[in-house]
């Protein structure tokens, strides 16, 4: 089975687009990227605290991550209360990986260097 096609945004963040620009030139990405926004109104206070922490620690999250983020917040709140079994821990670990929130997955996200200013910031805004 062939490998899944890498989305253009992921290729740009990971550096693959800079490594092989011709491969990604014709790929289209989403036109409007919305921020992750506020937590769901029905979330508990503990889940909302987890949301704020994830938002602070994972600035690359967007509106398309909301449902995964909500699931991670529910499980994080359960973990804090001590009501979490092995299967829930595995589920949380999987969600964190999908959100780029594990040390291994975070290396796949290009955060840029502190010394250089990103020219795209003037067009897209900086966080």
C-alpha cells in the first residue's frame, strides 16, 4: 500500500517542502485557518483548564483540531482526578501524538529559530 500523501501545510512545517519544493508546488492547502478558539461551553472546569494548557503549549493547533483537543481534555481531566485506567491512558497517548504533543511528534513540527524572523509573519500574523 502506498504512503499517504503529505498535506502541503505539514510539508512546510516539517521542512519537506523546502527539501523538495517541486514536489509540493501544486498541492493546495486550506484557504482560511481559524484558531482553536475557546473551549466548549459544556466542558467542566478541569477540562477547560486542560484546554488552556494545551492551547498555551501547542500553539500550532487550529479549529480543525477542536474535537481531538476536546477528547484530550476530557482524558486529561480524568487523569488529574485519578479515575483513569490503562486503556484511557493509551487513548490519551494516541491523541497527544495526533496533536503533535509528544516529544517525538513535536520534533516533526518546525517551530522556527529564535534568531530569525519568519517573513510569513507579516502576512499571517505571529503567535
